[in-house]
């Protein structure tokens, strides 16, 4: 038995993204974005570092803005008000499940390239104010990861089925946003740990609350990088004392 999804924009403010009146429109829009995003990310990942020296600050700003806009669109698709739509796609089966998988995978690849490029800019020729922008985006991703990692998926599935339980029906791990975002969070934490000592010590206190919450996340690779962050912080503190 299929699940009838709610209106796809139920609970969303008008400014949060495009309006879809049917699931087919939502899927078509998402697939179109995913294809364009994939082509752009593959091209940039291959070419941008080869041509990095010849790119102007304005060029780099444009590339980063484009990558971040793709992420924003993907986050809209995976936002909490659309959760039941994602469940209905999975529960009803069919080719749309593959679209859902592709969107999650592409979101991860896009963000990985964003932070790979951003941390490279920071270490080579950062424009004025770039560090603050990068830290803001890091906090944004870490916060979003904590939100999706805390979702009780089993309870959400049961609620979408109207309280009905289906033995063996577990939401696949590769369709969980936390699963797709985990490599991105690892990349962010690795980048933060690569800061030189003065920069690290200047920003570690502000990041402490977020990273303390990440200690309890389910992903062991994320936990390992969080542990590395705190060990590095402890080392720098002892050296300063």
C-alpha cells in the first residue's frame, strides 16, 4: 500500500524555495538541478585547481557562490517539512527512489568540493573577510548535520504510515541525509584542525558548543575528527601555559 504525501510545500514559508503542486513537479525540478549540479561539480573538480593561479578573486567568489547555491537547493529538498514526501517516495518505490539517492550523493560531492576549494583559498590567497565567511559556512553545515543526525527516523516512518508498523521496513542508510553529510563534516573538521596555532586558538572557543554535541553523533569518522580537534586544542593550551 502506498503512502499519500501531504502538499509538498506544507509548513514551508513562501520564501524558502520553489512551490511544487505535485510530486512529479518536485522530482522533475530536483532531477534537473541534480544533473546541472553534477556536470558543474565534475568540471570544477577537474579544472579549477589546474587553473587556480590564473583565477581572480571575483572568479573564485563566483564559483563558491554557485556551489553553495546548489547546496541550498538540496537542503530545501531535504528539509523537515518535505520529510514525508521523501518517505512516500521510498515507500512507494519506483525510479524516483534513485533520484532521491542521487540528490543526497550529489549534495555531498558539491559540499566536499566547496570546502576543498574554500580551505585551499584560505591557505593561499584569501580575500578580506573570507575567513569569517568560511567559518559561518562551517557552522551552518555542522549545525544542519546535528539536526538531521538527531532525527528518530523509525518514529518518523511509523508516523508517516499512520502508526502502522511494517516488519523489515527500515529507512536505508544511504537515503539518510546524515549519512551523506558525514564526509562533509569530516572535511570541515579536518580543515579546522589544519589552522595554524594562532588562528585555531582564536576560533576554537566559539566552535566548542557545536563540537561538544558532535561527540555523541553516530558516525565514528566524525567522532574521530572531533577527538582530534579537542586533542589539538589541549596540546596548544598546554604549550601556552
